[in-house]
C-alpha cells in the first residue's frame, strides 16, 4: 500500500528539511512518496529542495503564496498513494508513527481522517482535537461551566472518535478522498480542518485521534509570517466568517468578548 505525504512549505527551509528527513528515516520498508508544495518561499527553500537526490519526492513551486488549503489540494492532485498524510513543515515524525497511522487506516473502513498525537519539542502533549464551535458552545465556555471551544487532548491510550483534529499531522483516507473530496480553497489558513472534518462526518465516515502515532510539532512555526505578525489575525477572522457566516461569527465573537470581560471582573472580585 502506497502512502503520499503532502507538505506545504513557506519560508521554513530548515524545518522542512528536518521534516522530510524524519519521513525518510521512519519509512523504512514502507512505500511512501513525498509531495512538497512550496508557496513562493524566499529563504532558499526551493533551491535546497531541488538539491535532494531522490525519486520519491515531487516538488511543486508556486509563484505566490496560495495558502494551506490550495497547497494541500495541489499535492493531493498529483499524489499516487492510496491514503494521503498531511504533514506540516514544522513537524517531525517519531519512530513507528507512519506504521501506526497506515495500519489503523487500513483496518478501519469507517475512518475518514486519522489525526496523530502532537508533542511539543519538550515532549509534553499538545491539544490537537476540536469540538465543532458554535454559539451555544461559546456561551457554555464562559457562562455555563463547560469548555468545548478550546482544543483538547482525549484521555486514554486507544484510538478515540472526535469531531475534528488539527491537520498538522493527519491522514485523509482513500474513501474520504472519494466521498468528501478536497479541502475548501476559500480558506487561506485556519478553519479548513474543521470544515473538512464536518464534511467527513456528514458523509458517514468518522474522525479519529490516534495517540500511539506520535509527531513532534514546533507549533506555529509553519504559519508564522516574519514580515507581519498581524497576518495571522487577518487570516483567522475572514476564515471564521466563511465557516460560521458573518452573523454567527459576530455573535460568537461578542459572547467571547463579554465572557472574557466577565472573567476579569470575577478575578478582581476574588
């Protein structure tokens, strides 16, 4: 069974090279191809990638930054693997991660997306699962005592069904590619993983979190824009409006703003 690993790169040369190295290091005995989509990096990434001597790597060089969803879709379209692993350039696979992900995908016909366990460089676990956000959950987050708006990490050592996973290290299975299709290219960055996972559930498939497959994630490095750090907020808000709709986005934003003010008042009163 062939697996395609799609990595979208933007000005993360050293991280990308480290990510690629981890794939080759931990794919011994597996049929794995790499597709690197470079979004017009200016840090020498493409020159370094062209210098890699392997027939298992395909390089797509964009002339401008097309964003994450479009970059992923470019990679999927030229992939020849049965399943596709989306892997952020700021990730490094740990021993056995690929085997665990492939084995679970092969043995789970209802799996549409399988997310790996993300670790900080220090070794502690990153929260990488979502509940689908909404108005009621935003209200519960601040006024109802239930937090279903923030990312979380499921307990237990076995595979767990979740609503959505972060796409930093996640397999999209062949059946999901057939039933659900590609990522929604309206999203430049953020919310594309939530939207895709929602379509996976609607298609009758499931989203799983697999803690036995471990991946080190240098969180935020692949999405950092050195030239303008405010770009992340500029991309987050439009993506939220696409996902929720403008009215629902504004209602959720208002609830969260009021909730944060309320929390500050409570702390002052203690």
